[in-house]
C-alpha cells in the first residue's frame, strides 16, 4: 500500500519564513475561540479563519487556501469523516483531527486517519489542559505543514496490502517500533505484513488517550498477529503486538525468560507521553541483543537516543527512508547518531524485521 502522503521538499533556507496559515473547523464556538487564542500565541502560525461546519469550511478553504486545517469529526449538516473524504479527493491539504474522548470520537478519529488525516489529538478539556493542548497542537501543525498531501481515490475494502511473510522461529526476540506523524499508516503496512508467529512486538505511536484503543482494534483486524492496547503487566509473547496507550509511557521488563510491560504515567519525555525514548531505553536494558528496533516517520527526535542505546547494547535497528516517510524527522535523527543498521522503504521493513530477528 503506497502512502498517499509524501513529505514536502526542503524549504529554501534563504527565503523569508511565511507563517503557517490555519483554518479551524469546529461546531463549538468555545473550542474555536480556545484554538484561535492558543494558536495565535505562536509567531509561526496565523489562524486565517474559522468555520462552524464543513459547508462553511469548504468556502473558507477555497477563499483562504490554508496550509493546514483542524477538523472536528462530530458536526452538524455533514460529519467530519465525509467532509475529509471529499476534501482529500477534490482539494487535498493537511488535516489534523481534533476530537473528543468519547469511544465514538476515538473510532471516528482512527477512521479519519485512514481517510487521509495527518494526525489526531484531543479537544481541550478532555485529556489535555489548555496549555498542554496548545503545545501538542502547535507541534502537530508545524509537522503537518511539511507534508504534501496527494489526491486520494477510493480504495477497495480489501485485506492487507502486502502479503504476510513466513517466519520459522521467534524465540526470545523483541521487536520495538516507534513512530509519530504518518505512523498510523506506516504501522498498518508493517504489522499487516507480519506473520501470526512473529516475535513479540511493542509499539509507541504518538496518539492521544482513548484513541489508541480504537487504533489497536483496527490494526488487529488487518493483522495476522494479535494487536491490542497494552495493559500494565501484559506479557510480550510471539504473535502479539502491544500498542502503548495514549497518555501513558510503556516500558519493557524481564523476569527470567518472561518479557512483560509496565504501563505508567510520568512527565513528558522528549515532549511526549508515551515516549519512544522511554520504550527504547527499557528495551536496550532488558532485551539488548535480543531486540530489533524500528524507527519510522515522525517529527522531532523522540526515539533517537533510545535506539542508539539499543544499538550500543547489541540490538539491530531499522529506519524508514526519507522517500516513504511523511515527516523524515525521527528516522533522520537516529541515522545521524549512527544508530541504524538498515535504512529501508516502508514496504521492505516487515521482511527485514524478520530477517534481523533471525540473525
């Protein structure tokens, strides 16, 4: 499954920096006001307009030609998913879904990612304080502005895009994967290609609380492996992939021959919770040379220090290449630290995970 989103070309460093133009689409006047106030505090962002529903949003987008829009999913007249699909077909541009924490909201947000949204986050007051929300949303907008969204055509509701690979042995191996912007699609490609007896896998995808439940369920439907949101104390066993729950760090632990995870709260690490660095550093400590690390598309440097520590402790590591990354931030940081053994396009990652796990 080729990614429908590709990273934009590098900007000319000598050109004057233009503000990122944003439109906020949300039926709540309070949410619109909060988002405008918070985003306007950043000197690199300009909120050019707001819209109370998708019909108004459509006209504002045509008028202002924004770089990024934020979009609620539960709105009157037309739901956000329907609007997003139309937008991706007729006027593709980076979209960040800002949704509530209800189970329905989480399911719709995951559906929005599959429909072409770049990222998702919670509305203020549902999981974030306003301050935390603004920091997270500003980071996501700056990442989204680097993304060139291509026109989407309707996809058949088929199974995984890549054939599932065979695996002859998986004893005592751990696969650790970290990703952020664009990672939901990248994880779908990688996990759907893994066999039912693949090594135990632990994953950090930057995503808000509650949304990871729906995301794990969707991945489970696509994969031969069992995929589920991690709970504290879960064993890491062959054929199982555990997704770190939003707003909680996940760490690998070992007791004798048994690997398990701790899921706990704590401060932001590398600006994130869950943090890829937290997971990777624990994998370095408890799995060492029995691990394969994978760092994929995402903005920033979360995971770079951790995957270097994994390398120093004997792990073999993979980074997604620039051409197939939505944002080539996290992989680039890891590559620059000489922490990576193989730099690969997205569709080659799964087979190389299995090859390295057998070395």
